[in-house]
């Protein structure tokens, strides 16, 4: 869904990132699934073009996928 350019709303893409972030938080299994799905390219795009909140979440997911999850909790977002 995140790969489709024809999505009606930027907010839809950003909500997808927020949902992925919540699902991925602390999950080692997510790393492998995200890599297999080639999520890195989509997350990098969101990191560059999304709203600040989505950028932050995309950046944290990319860090986690590289194995550098700093353990910061982002429950307030």
C-alpha cells in the first residue's frame, strides 16, 4: 500500500507508517519481514517527504532495521 503513488492522501501514507511503527516497536521479527518486503525504500521516501511525525517514525524504523534501536519510547505520538 505504501508503494502506490496513486494514494489519495499523504495522510494515508503517514498513517500507514504510524501503524507499522506501532507494530514494529521492539519486534525483532519485524526487521526480517520489513527487509523481505523491501520497506527501506518506502521508509526513506517518507523520511524525506512526510510530515515531521511520520519522518521521525520512519527514521526510527530504519534505525531499528539496521540494528540500532536506541530504546526511546514514543508513546506520545
